[in-house]
C-alpha cells in the first residue's frame, strides 16, 4: 500500500514538473558498503589527519596587548551566536588569567540574523566583563564581520 501511494505521489509530481520542462529521474539506492569499498580503493598515501584544534587563535585577536610579566590579569572572551528556524541563541565564556571559566548563555526573544546574534553574544560578554571590572580583555569569535568591526577595520 505504501509503495502505490508513493508511486502516485511521484506521478503527480512528475506531471506538475513537466509544465516547467523539468524531468524527474529517480535514483537507484547505493549500498553503504559499496561507497566504503570505493573510498578505500582510492586511499591516499600521504594522508594527514585533520587538526581539530582552534587554528591560529592569534588570527582573530581584537587587541594584541604586549605581554607584561607583572600583568597577569588578562582575561579572554569567546562568544558565539546562532539564528535558525527553531530559535535564536547566544553564548559567551569569560576565561580568567588563572583558567577559571565563567559561561553565559541566553535565548533571544526576537527574530534576527546570524550576524545580529553574533553581535548580541559579543555585547553580552563585554557587559559581563564590565560588571567584573576587567581591565584587559582578549576577544575571540568566528564572525569575521564582528571581529573586524571591533578592530576598526
């Protein structure tokens, strides 16, 4: 019964698509083992595994403060924002000089873009740093737009 319902639905779609000169071609199923065997037969000799560490954290520096041996009060702020059909959320983590983590997260109650969510996450983290009277703060984020704007570029 399910097969005939599926065939009827596919026939209906083909008729609708034919009005626009679009031809639907059904795909044959490919077994997972066939894909694995194909990939194994094309293995590279000089394969290097990916490095999943944060690549070159200096790349997204906001301020490159000179390191002073007496000054150990430098904090780090990492922030992230996301927006999709299910909702909008932001998060930030303040990391103290001695390695203490202070995470923050919030759900946004308004519609926004991913860039707006990134800005909100950055603002939330900076406000938390201001409340703690942090003097030296390094910001890290994956949004080039936000980072470059903070740097004045």
